[in-house]
C-alpha cells in the first residue's frame, strides 16, 4: 500500500483570496461513496484536469469514477487566470537550445494543436464558460531591447507557427503599448476556468461517469487493476487510475524536474471600453518571471505574476496585500489608461518544471497509475493534451512522442 495524499493538503492550501470565476453558479453535486465499487478508470481529482480526462474517457465509452474529497474545481482551478495559450513558458529559442530545433518545434506545434482542440471541444459541447478566441502579444520586458525577440520570431517562422513581429513603433501605434517589441499571434483564448471545469464534469456525468465525494488515501497496484482505498475503508477497484490532483503531488510522483511555487493575480474594477487595449489580446512578457494579463467579459483586467518560491499556504496568504500593490503598479506602468484598483485578488500554488513541459504519463514501475502534473502557465491547454494522451495510454495506443512529457525523462540541464 502506498499513500496518495501524504501531506493531507486541502483546497485552502492551494489558493488564498477570491477570484472572479464561477460567480452565481454552482458545480455538479458529488454523492457519497456508500459501498465499494468497480470502474474502468478512477480519476482522482475533480478540477480542470480531472474533468477534462473524465469527459473524454466517458465519451469513449469507458466506465469512469471521479473522486474528489472537496468541492470540485475549488482548488487550483479556481486560482487559474485561464489564459489559454498555444505558446508555452519556455520560448522556442530556449527549447531549441536544449532539445534541438525539430523537437522544440514539434512541441510548440502540439501545444497549438491542443489549443485548437480545446476550442473545438468547448464549442462542440456547448459549454457556457465565456470562451473567447483571442490573439496574443508576447512583449519584451521593460529592460529588454527590440532585438530580443528577433531570433524567437525567426524560429517560429521556420516552424510554420503563425505570428508577426512588431517593432516599437508598430506596437505603440497598433496597441498603445510602450515596449520595445512584441510577437503578435492568433490562436489563443480566454475563459472562465470554473465554468469550463463544471461544464465538462456535467457532460461526463451525462455519459455515465460517477462523481463521488471520496478521499482516496492508499492504493495497491496489481497486474490487472489498481485497488484504491478511501479514508473510511471503502474500495474503488479500477483497471487504471489517473492522478489529477493539481498541485497536491504524491511523494511517489515527485522528481527533480518539478517544483511548486506561488503565483499571484488581481482582477480590477470594471473598465470603460476605451480603457481596454485593442482586440483584448492576451499579453505576457518575454522574461523569466513574467507578468501576464487579459480582460474579462464584464470589462475587468486580470493581471498576474510576482511568482516566488513560497510553498507555505499561510506565508503565501500573508504576501497577498503586498503582491496586490505590486500588480496594480505593474498594470499602471504597462497600461496607463486603466484604473488599476483591484476588485479581488488571489494567490495560488503553481507547479512548474525546469523545461516548461508537463509531466504526463504512467508513474514509473506502475503502468496502471497515470499522472498529469507540472503544467506551468499552460494548465488548461496541457490539461486537454493530457486527456488525449492518457486515453491513448489506457487504450494501449501510446505514441513515441509521448516520451517528451514522461515523468521519468532526463532533466534537460536548463
């Protein structure tokens, strides 16, 4: 027997403050696990990754149980800023330096394809999650020169990725942003992450999935099934288990690629239309600890950043007032037309890897236990990718490129 949740963390440990998502709506109701049961797949975690995986597996005709010990979606998902990007935390230039151009370009193309697939899924299911297609502006940081993004754009062109390089004059005249340069790209989106997660869960349930209030504590990995045991001794036996527990990572999954840090965000008071930038583009900086911002359907600006190495929930919460001020001032400098006053602010645990790529696939030496972690800033895009990859693993249809995201891949030495 191994312990799935050794630290016994709660949703309150994953975020602090209040985000603007899901207001006035309620997610699907869990029901208690009153007796032991069986399933094709047990999905542990009912947030955005668990809901994405459960919906896809249920749509493929599998008998799915989703187990969450708290209210689904109110952990890490509620702390997301839901900037849905095809671009990833590590630039194509950085990934090329580590993995070579062909492999790096393939990673970027797969991420962009996942973004396109996500949009098609939301539209096809008719999920009301305020999903809006947006372009992105990948801008230089305040202290960077205009030449900083020239090589990045050249590599993207070589990889047949969409995008236009904007110099300072074009960026200022076209978008009113006073930075040295930017890469403008189509193919991104924004959404309400809670409404998306709840919509996916609702669709999974309509296809026969069972959403249970259950605290899985231990499991036994066997040759043909996994036996998961709850804290009150009931059993879920499944052919496969998917760990989708956000940033509550079990000890037996942790490795040198992954670390958990903290990120912070605010949503401003509603802005006048003239105080928002053209096309409501998703904006993020070409820097290590980048700022990022988007708009909302009711005219607010969401800006996030100020990441740090804090892992203690109380310390993270204590920093929120200072980080709120930092983000208000950052918005004031980036976009002086805005009223930067925060209407709500929040912080959250943030899992990242040294190469900016997720951890998706079987737990080493436990092929029936699959995991999806380490998403960095691309949580929802990589959640979609994970749902398709893990379904392929379960069906015995894995592909060679899956190794790029393996839990036991070699550290790249970045």
